[in-house]
C-alpha cells in the first residue's frame, strides 16, 4: 500500500507519495493527478534505483490517502506549497537517510538529463517554455531559495543534504515554516518536475 497526500484546488491538484520525495504529479483535478502519479511510476523507479532503493508496483487500488489539504495560490501557480500534517511526522535517522538519498538522486537525475539535452527545447503550443540553460538556471536559483528556508546560509547541496539527514521531531527548520519532510518533497519534486519537462520537450533524434 502506498500512502499519498493530496493538495486540492478547484482547477488544480497535486498528489504525492508520502515516503518517496519527488514522486509527485499534478492534474486539473484529483483523479487526473492520481492518474499522472501512477503513470510516472516507471520514471520515478529509475530515481529510486539511483538511490539504491526498490520501488513498489502500484495501481489505483493500492493507494491510501493519509493527508488531504486545501490548496492555495501557490497550488494554482503550479507548486505543491501547503505543508501538511504528514510533513510534521517525526523522523528516525534511517527515515531521514531514506529521504535524503532520494533528494540526492533527484538532483543527479536532473543534472544528467540537463547534460544530455540539446540547448533548444521544443516550445509549447503557444510558443512558450525555457530552453535548457534557463531551466538549469531556474532550478539552481530555486535551490538557493529552498536552502534559506532550511536554514542553510551558504546554499549548496551538501549542506542541504546534511540537514535532511538529521533525525527530526517534525518541527519547523530554522524557526521558519518548512519541516524536513516538506523540504525533501519540495526540493525533489522541483528537480524531477524539470528533469521530466526537459525530457518531454526534447525533440526526438532523427
């Protein structure tokens, strides 16, 4: 059984796997978000393997909702931005290492996709979308902001992973808002969301 959380708005929903940061998908409603989550299982399994973990096979009947929250303006904008009760669960050292290993694997996955991608990516139906260098710049700058939310003064991945690897009682980091669990799922989601965007917007080789 896979425990999931849901963040719901009238025209946008996010669904994510509680203990697998980065395995998170969006849709125009809850059902479409769940379909997208299940469809992304194969992609996410590669990330899990990179972290030395085996990902269970799941279908719609294997999901158990443990957290449902109302979204906000961030949700509408396209970001899973609500910190939930499940994000405040305590973490043992082993659980923290599990989450940190997946965040690290998400970063590595993003880096490798970006390295192989062409400079120019396929545009959206209205001609929008960043090219590869701009996507990379966006992810790096977002990580800097995420580091500050985690209390990391000099933003770098190693320091962020050190924070994520610490056991936690579930309280907010650095007297701010983010908990360790939320930080892990937000950071990993962002890296993988853009890794998969690059893959989807890369023109097939002739």
